C-alpha cells in the first residue's frame, strides 16, 4: 500500500504546533494536517499575518514536514460558522494545503437532529464551490449525531454532487458516533474517501478512549484490507485523542505517536 502517513496535529491538543512538528519529525512522519479549530486546537488561525504564515511554513520546512490538509471545523449550520469556515478556506489556501476538513454540526457534543437535509446540501454545495475557487477540496468527516458512518456521509455527498467535496473517514468516529466498524462501511464507501483519520478506539462504544493506533480494539488489518482491496490511497492522518484525562505530558504524546506510526508502517507493509 502507498497511502502516505500524516499527523493530525489535534493529537497535540493542549500543546504547541512546534511540539507537534517535532513529534512528527521524530516519528518519521513527513506530512501534517494542521488543526485550526477555534476554541479547541488552534495551531493556526485565519487572523494570522503574512509574517506568521511565513514563520509557520518555515517551521515545517526546517523539519522536513509538509502541510497537506487542515482541520477547519466550524458549525456550518449557522451563519457565523459558515463565515468562519470560508475564512478557514482562505487560511488553508495561504498554507498551501490540499483539503480542509469539517463536520456537519457542532465541533463537539453535536446533538443537532437534521430531519431534512435540503438546507445542508445547499450549504455544502456553496462551500464546495468556495473551496474549488481556492484550489481546495472540502472533506466531510464521519462525525456527529447525523453523519457518523461512511454510508451516511456518502449519501450526503451524492446529493451535493460537486467535484470539490469528499469524505474524511475517521476509523474510530464511525464506532463512537455511527455504531459501525471501519470495515465493510469503509469498503463500500471508499470511493468517496479523500483522507482518513487513522484513530483507534478502546472500551464501550461511547467511551472517550482513543489510544495509540494498534493498541485499542479496532482490527486494523481488516481496515487496511478494505483500503487495499478498493485501491484507496488516501492519506492516513494519525489522530490520538487519549481519554478525558488527557496525556500525562508531551513526551507521552510523542511516544504514542511514534508507536502509532510504527504500527501503521507495519500494516502498510502487510497489505
């Protein structure tokens, strides 16, 4: 398999981008998906000056790390959230990434019930066009109360029917939110997948427990077989969200990332 490995910098929630980039470098990961989620993990912000953007890109270059994506989650169901997301698209274009990830409701604790998706389809079509105008792809993450599985996101994308929109498949979120494993659901919808959040899951379905990749309950051999069999070579963005207590230190994050990267490389070599 040729899927490139990537770090989702949300793994370093509570720590700096400098620490995230250093962790990626130490783990032998050459790509990063920068978290720019307001009020949560703000490794980049749309208010950044040109000098700050230059500083960020210089940091990446010095460590041999390339920004390929950005997590720009906002609540796109609100006027304010949509305006913020367009600003995040502008930021992503300045950073030179390829895709920007969001979900379909609140970034966390999404309890919104969408009974009629017609309005959402229209919103996504407009945002996909805005992404296209900036040379970007908008990706919808498997996340939240309404679109927690690959099948549900794929149905939504089919309705939007725009070339600049695709899916970010989160291997743990489909369990946590969708109640399905990242196996047949991934296999059947891989054609929509432009990126993956490679995330493990431990404990009961709705337990917040996302350990190092390969140390939880997900059968990643089955997950990688689904990718290999469908020819999906989307980037694998490692994300570790730990437990509500969080990691003990940045060194613990570095160690979990290094272990995740090594386990991912072994999986890639086997499939």
